[in-house]
């Protein structure tokens, strides 16, 4: 029998690199922690990982997390005495066609935005760093000197040793059979060797995480997939300092290994593993090699590294790895069970992520919140589609196959579709709709003019895409006449109870203690003043609010509101998303159209901006909200889902003479950029405060009402901000997507959080924070001379803190 502790503040389940890293960082924070591994440390996926450590991602914070791993691995051996195999030999990425070269140049710009020195190389310069490769088809390459490689098992052993040195208890050969839960509160873990009382559980079980989490009602969408690579004997010319190499056009990667090479890849037709469950006793086990499946990858590799044809193969590895439906790992506290945390689904870059992921997860466990915004990896990014095994298998299969394909701007997934559909799906499809998908919902992105011969599908490119003109048409109609958006996918909640006002007043930064019929735009803040949610709130009854938020934030925002209702208050939150469709009528002719289909008075005096009324259209009770996200006069019409087609038909019949047209989400994006409206998860989030984002006007500091985050906002307002969101415009031929580097007076000052095109002002538009450690004021922002780095080139731009379109809100409040 193993000597188990009777209790521990935190129990980590799983002894791979992420579990060991989490234990290491929790122990460093002084938290009592016990790690339980059912077999031996690293015996799941860690021991057979390839060990490449790259840093750059499209998110600044995920890049920061990966950079933390590098910093930790540099010093771990000196701290613990345990060899790690860490080498900072740099990482190179090749481009073999012009579109890929544009992608790589934009990646280099992103790296510069995030403070990484990614260098662009000619084919000859790349070959000088990697002499064994053939560069006949190479257009260019990017090189990041601070990337590297490690021995996965040794890194994990170093983290485990460091954890023990800091006081963590690590016990091997102990299986957790269940979690003891009483009235929704974790009390203990039950193992095959006894009970350990604990208050928090961290699931870092790799391949086993989905099944383990499911046993306590927590959903972790990941799929075990086979991943193969070879290890060669020594090859002449392979030196210890050879950089890691990624050749995405040939789907392959390479790293030096004891004078030989590790070579693997991401095939477009991956192979599932353990569809019926992980076999009993699976540990330190490889799968049967699939030479036929690996052969196409090998042929691609031979074209790049011809000497492989004569190299001896020391070993072929086929091991299962956890992959997720979107290719990003999963971190955070489960929305279904308080104090149950997850670190899993690392998509074959667990070694690169392990140090930083363990640090972030430990901070989350110890302090109740992540150290910085981790939305791309947050477990709450998932929702209803991700409960179904078949759906997540199909989507994960596609995500794996895209690991090295072009990461096109605005690219959509195709698998598992359609799943969630508005009642208007077929009607809109017949009108030329090209749909995108968000949290399973089919949403019209744009409308093709099929009669004029426009293709009714996306054609991806880094240049202006095939939908650019169509979106421009929709944009113009919205500004000049009226459009109808189907936004049924909005997440919608009802907060009910005698304490609804008191509860929401605490959670919301703006004043929601308004009379029935009032509509309030508000943020919800964390204790640092960061924006955790960005919602519309409607007072529908004295004891009931209706809350509307973005499609993709359904799980996150519901969890945030529900967990922050103060204890003892009688208020309950309900998800009512599926009960209603949302038809959003926007444009200067919207009032006339509505007045033609209802007897309700839609005049400015009777129905002012920021109010709500229940009206009748086509026999349907319609909740009409006067609000906008596109900068025009308009209303959101929330209708019972069974009435959607009737209301839609009535609006189009009445709107025909006014020029009413359907429009999609990509037009919403161009319209909101012209108006300077912020988008959560890009322009605003937990790392941004209202004052930094130019949203301080929506915070109730002038009222003596306590709310979460008030102290942080008050303190910051007294001291000033160190970053400020501004709007940038560039020439129309400049293509902005976001993450382009901002230069103020020749010095790097931040990056764009959003980018697009303004079809009314005929310029490219970006939003981004101007940063300065010494402080930022409006005068500081406006007094600078600015450039943007776009795909490695600097272009001039203009800056403003005012909306580019209708700055006085005259059209909205008409």
C-alpha cells in the first residue's frame, strides 16, 4: 500500500508534463498539493512526445504562456539538478508559395507585435542555417532564435523534482476511481488505495481526461488521435545546434536528436484511436506502426531532406495524443462543477505549453482567476455541440488535418454542419446566404448574388476575398436604406427573483436599477477591473432581467453571472437562447418599415434609444429593443422561435419598397469598425478595463452603488492608464486583419486588436491599444505620428479616438 495523505488542499490527477508543471507551480505558491499518477510519471503521452518548443501563436497571451515555458526550461536544470535536454537552437518555418509567404510574413509581424524577434530569411539564408534541406521550391522562411527543443520525459522529471523540493507530494501507482461530491461541493477523491479529503481537483489526465471529467458531469471535448514520427540514426551534417524546422507546405517537422533527425507530420487524413475507450493498463505503450499511412508524409519529407533516403531508421513512433475540436488546449475551472479544474487536450504541443500552462492553471487554482486573459484556451469556450462524441470527433478530425494547412483569414470549418439552425436557414440559403458557424449555430456571413453569377461559397486568400464586394453592398444598403440580420444565435439569459436587481447591480458595472422597459449596455468586471463580459440588459419586469450576449460566449457569460450572484440573494439565472429568434432591422428606413407592419408607435418620442417594448407583428408578440451595433437607427426584434418565418416575411413584404435586403455577419463587422464599437475577446476582455477601452462612460462611479471591480476602476481613474484603445485608418489597398504592429514616432507601441475595411469611408480600419509604461492620455495618443507593420512592411496611418462614422450619434438617435 502507498502512503497516501489523509487530506490535501488540492489533488492533481495525472503525472504528465502538465500535471507535474501544475504541481511545481502550486507548491511554489505555497499551496498544499498532492499529485496522483495511476502508473509512472509521463507514462501516458508525455514520454513519446516529439519535444519541439515553439512560441508564436495568434494570441498575445498564449504566446506569452509559451514564452514562459521557454524561460522556465532555461533555468530548470540549474534549479533542480535534473537534466532536461533543453536547447534554445531556434525554430524555422518555410514558405513554398506566395500565399504561404504572405502568411509567414504576417506571422513575423505578429511576432514583432508580441515582442519576439522573428527574422525573415531568403532561401539561401535559410539553407545556411539548415544545410541538409533542398530549397528549390522555397520562397522564404521565418526564423525565431528563442525557440528550441527538449527531452519531454526529462523536462517532466525536472518539474516533478522541483515540485517535491517545494513541498508537493507526488504518488505514483494510485488510480483515482471517483470524486466525492456533496451538494455540489468537492469533498474528496477516492482512489484504489484510499480516500484523500480535498477541496479542489485538477484533471491533467491527458487521454483519460474526457472520461474522468464526465464522471463528475464535466464536459472536456478532446479526442485521442494517432500521431506518428520517425527517429533516424546519425546523419552526416546534422549538428547539435540545428534549428527545429517546420515545413507546413509539406506537412512535416524536424528536430535534431543525438546526431540524427526526428521527422513527423500532420497528415490530412488522421487516424482515430480508442473510440470505445482506452484499453485497461495502457501505459508506456506505443501503437502498431502504420507504414502505409505514414508513406505520403515520408515522400514529402524526402523532397525536402533527400539524405533521409539513405538514413537508418532507429525507431518509428506511433503514439496517441489528445486533440481538440479547435486545435487549442483546454484550461480552467469547469462551469459545471466549482473547484474542478482542467488542463488537457494539448494537440501535440504539450511540451511547448507545459511550463506556461502549469503556471496559469496553478494561479487559477490558488487565486480563483487566471493570471491573464486565456480565452482562446478557456474551457468555457465550448458549448452544446461539444457534448456529442460523434460531433467532436468529426470536428477534431478536421482540426488535426488543418494543423499545417494555410490558416486563412476568416476561414470556417466544414465538419459537423449544419447542427443548430435558425428557422430561416433554408429561406436565407435560397437568397444566397453563405453561412459560417459559431458554437454549432449556422449564421449567414454574407449573401451572394447568385443570379449575377457570384459563387455562393468562400474563396480564401490573403488578398481581398471573393465576398469583399458583396459585403460592401450590404454595408451600403444598411447605411442608406435598411437590412435584416438573422442573429437568432445570440445567447440569451433570464435573471429572475426578488433579488434580481440587487444581484445584477453587483455584477454589472453600469446602472441597471432602471424602470421596466429600460435597456442598458454594460460590462461585467473582475476584481482587477478587467472586462469579463459585455452585454445588453433589459428590465422586463420588476423582478426579471433579459440579458443578451454574443453567440460564442454563451457558456462563459452564463458561468460568470451565475457564480457571481452574491450568496443569500434570491435570484436565478436561466438560459433561454433556444426560445426565441432574433431579427435585427437596421438602417435609416427601419422605422418606416416597422411602422408599416405594426400599430405600435415607433416615433423617437414614443420609442427612444435604449428602451424596450412588446409589440405585435403578423400576430406575433415581439420584444423590440432599440439598440445598435452597426451605428444606424434600428431595432432588435426578439420573437418566439415558431413565429420567426412569419415575422421575417412580413418585414420583407413591407420593406421591399424601401430597399430592404438581407445582410450577414461580415457586414456587421465592417459597420461596427467604422463606428468604433468594441468586440469582446479581441478589443476588450479581462486584461482591459473600461477606461483603457474608452468605455468609462458606462461605469456607475458617480452613483453610490457597490459593484464588482469598482475599487480597481476607481484606483485606475485616479492614477491614469498605461494603454488606450484608438482607431487607425490606412490606405484602402492596405489589408488589415488584426495583430499588425503599431509604431508611434518610430517605436513599437502595441498592435491592432481588430482589422477590416470601412466601405463608407473607403479606408482600411484597425482598432488597437497604444501602450506606454509611463502612462497614456488622449493628448499622448493624438500627438504621435503612426505607422503599422503589415506583413513585414511599414505603412503610414492616421489615428483617432472618435468614431469614424456619425461621431455625434445623430443617426442612431434619430
